[in-house]
C-alpha cells in the first residue's frame, strides 16, 4: 500500500491569500483498480507568512487485515509569499512491520543546498530555484490554478532525485465525488514526454482542495477521491 500512497501523496493542496489565514482538513479514500486499499487524511494551515501541511495514510479494506501496522506520515513546512510556498523542511515517516523509517529534506536556500537525511546517512545536492517538495508543490500548483494559468513548470524534490515537472490545465468539467458534485479543473502533470504521469482535479469553489487524483500504473489505475473536507 505504501507504493500506491507514494504515487499519489502530496497531490492535495490549498490555495489562500498570503495576507490572510486559511486551511482545511480533508479525508480521501485510496483505490487501486476500484478496490479500497487505504484512506488519507490531510491537514493544511496557512497563516502569518508560513504554511504547514500534513498527509497521513493508513490501510483500509483487505489491505488493513494484511498490514494493519502500515502507516505513512508526510509533513511539509515553510514560508508563504505572494507567489506561493517556499519549503523549509519535508519529512516522510513510514511505519511498517520492519519498524520505523524516516527520510528528511532541509531546503537551505541561503547556501543553495538540499540536505538529505535517511537511515543515519546524510548528503547534499544542489537546490534549484523554485524547487518544491512532495507536498508543497501542490500548494504551488493550486496557487497557479487560482491565478488562471494554462502551463508552467518547476522542479520537485523526490526522495530519489529532483525531478523537473511540467503542468497543463484542462477546461472545466463537472465532477462528482464523495464530497459532492462541482465544476473542476483538471491539471495534467508531466515528467517526461507528452503522456501525463497523473491528473489532479481541483474545484476552485472548494478552496482549491483537490477533488480527485488519478494515475495509471503497470497493473491498472490508482485513484484518490475526496470524501469530505472542512475549511479552517
């Protein structure tokens, strides 16, 4: 289940005015080939020039019986500017039958370095301007949707490597999920070629909380569907 969650986690975000305070709590169900395999809870807050976002995924359905101890927690924290989020730190914490596994990224903008820590090992890589982490990039994405973008690009720091990503917004379509029915904007996400890696559906009237995330995988399709959300 952690592989499926890793494909989709970080694909939910909030848009807020940099001058105000905003946030949301949201609940999603994670499906693999229309079979329930997990649920994800998101918590986001933006206030006083800073943001915090958390994503917590646990198994559900038959997966919960096979791996009840399997949990994934992601945390992104940083500053918030007129142009959107600037990440300061990102944490990925996996708990499974083998124990706890922690991966951390520190965005050292002053030195232009991305500092990584994992399994008692540390290393540093060049930090490209505008780089986002696996959660903050969705805050940036939602900010762009609010501003009516059609195409744009920036780098995302994945655990394995920093990846250049491109994004393209589609026309609005009516979308119905557990949280309700509304007009949504689909955003295609590309890393290589002209085939999108995933599509994220955002409903502007829902404070830009993504309504649906879809991705094709080797053995079918993974979906993360919004069940409920509450503004804060």
